[in-house]
């Protein structure tokens, strides 16, 4: 077994700690050396009433076991007062566990504005207020751990809990953003979806099931995520009855329609099976807004001007494998590129030519010429005509690294010309989690004479 995880010198704020999960969290951290602020308004599971007794009893239990703790009876909407209690009692705050919550279950048809607002006020606004008050302290000390509490209802929805479900899922997005913004300051934020016996779950679960759902089976995950050596950040976990699992999003490979044509619902209907198919080997697991945009961005090149593929050999099989020989046989549209002496001069100046280099900067020089690397320029436009989505499964241009450039000069560049560049596939090599794709571009003049050949070698995740 690993070394015991201790929290000596750390200060933990637990909201809703008068019973259930919050009490379990508070007692555990107190037993592992942390100083604990036990916050509880003392109300019912529906938010009515207030009492100091619940928090006091937990504080007494922590102290009786040799731990350090103080009580706080403020509403989570007064988060600054809760954090102030920690600062006055212990001089710092290191961990915030947003656990406080209430229920106001009712079908959506019968739900009132008050029932909707009350849930958001406690769960979302409360978590915001407490975290907001602790945030500048975390940033200054370059350490902070935040645990927010969602639920299965927030992840999957639940009949009669439209207010609760919406609020709980809001906490997932809240956590993900805090994880991104706090990372540079060593502030880690995670969110748990616990299943445990509490003042809320005792109203909806039978007694025999409640007996198996001890809050003490949830707290160890919370403690692990809050330890200074734990690097987990921005994650969502389901936990209960001894089970711990991490969740992630999954997205189908979908289908891309040409972006320069009107999209009709009938076309959506025609491709619906492909759009919703998780089992075709193309499903992905986006983990950021950048990754969420991958498929959309990769469809930017999908236009009706490109060959529809009706007469093309099939390059990508149903299981996502690439037929390299079929890719090599594909033909792509050519692109023209016109330039004058002025463009040649600007290019030469751009790579370091001086005013004294007359053969590079003065068009009337008898030796006037383009530097050979100018041959890369006309090929770039042609690369835009290569439909990478047709030859590489799950292609995302943001995952492309230009690794090598080969240029072969066949004849000197004219001082001015109209050139035509035609791309083709040289090779595609499997590299496990990515591939190396080499695209060639042949450039010719108006008489059809070969001028140069480029090869772009790219590593693509």
C-alpha cells in the first residue's frame, strides 16, 4: 500500500458538512491532520430552517479525536464569510469542497420560478461564491484544490429534477473552466458525482440500498484528489458503494457535407445512420474546446468543387484503414500562380538580400534571378486542393506538424511567369498514434515544362 496521504498544515473548507457526505469529508480530513471549517446552515434537505447544532456536533467530534476544527453557520451565498472564518481561525485556506445542496423535486409542468431559482442559488451560486472568495488566496500561495459536487441527475437527467439536473451539470462546466484557469497557479479542480446516503438521498432510496451507500466510501476519492501530490485536474468521477470511475465525452465520426452548398434536412435524414454510429471505429473522445472543433474545422475543405469521390478509388475502409496505393492513384485539382519581377524582389529581400545584391533586387540586372527556394511558394496554393479528410481517417489540421520540405529545381525560374502546380500523394506511413504523409507538388510553366518539384512531409496525429 502507498504511503499514508496526510494533510498536515492544510486548511479545508467543507460546505454542507453537518451530515452525510459533508460530515464524512470533514471527519476524514480532520483525522489526517488538516484544520477543518465545518460549514452548515442547519436547514432541511429542502432548504428550510437553520440551526447551528449540525455543524457544532461535527466540530466536537473532530476535536474529540484530537483534530482541529471550527464551525461556520453562514449560507453558501455568503461565501466570503465562510472563507473569512478559515482565515481568522487558521490564517489560510488550501482546499474547498463545495458539497452543500438542497432538493425541490417536482415535474417540470408544475415547477415554479421559486423552485427553479432556489436550486440554482444554492448549488451554482453557492459554489461560485465560496470558490470566488478562496480564489485570490489560492493564486497568491500557488496552491489550491477544489472539489465540486454534481450528480447522476446532472449527467443523465432525471424525471422530476429539471432544476436540479440543470444546476448540477452547470457545476461540471464550472469545474472544467476553473481547471484551465487555475492550472498555471497549481490550482486543481475536479468534480464528483457521488451516490451516498444523505439527507437528500434518504428521501428517494430504500433503506436496504442506503445501508450500502456509506458516505465514507466516497470521501477517499475526494481526499486523493485534494492531496498536494495529485495532478488530476478538470475531471469528472462517478463514485459510490466502493466503485470509482472516470467519465469522458464520446463523439461519433459523423458526416461532413459540402460547405458551399445549401444543407437540407433531407440530406441529414439520408446520412442519419452514419451521423449517429458509435461503432464504426471513427468515434473520438474530445477533451477540450479545441478538440471539439476538430471535425468542424477539418470539414472546411469539403466543397462541391472537389471531386465527390464517385469515380475515385476508396482510400479509407470501414474500419479506418488507409489503402496507400489507392491514395497514390488519386488526382487532385491544379492551381495556377502568377508572379512578376516585383514579387521576386520582395521574396529575395524577405530572406535577407541587400541593396548591393543587384542580381537579387534590381530587375534590369543581367543576372537578375529568384533565389531557388522561391520554388516553395507556388506549391502552397496547390496543397489547399488536397482533401486530407478523404485519405486520412479523423484528420484534423490542428494536429499537423510540417516535418520536412524537399525541393528539386529542374530549371531556373523566369523573372515573371504563370506557373501551374499539381499535387499528388507520394506516401503515407503508419506511425501508431499518427502517420507521416508526404505530398508532392509538380510545378510547370505555360509551355508545360517542368520547373520544380516539392515534397511536403508532415507528421499528423
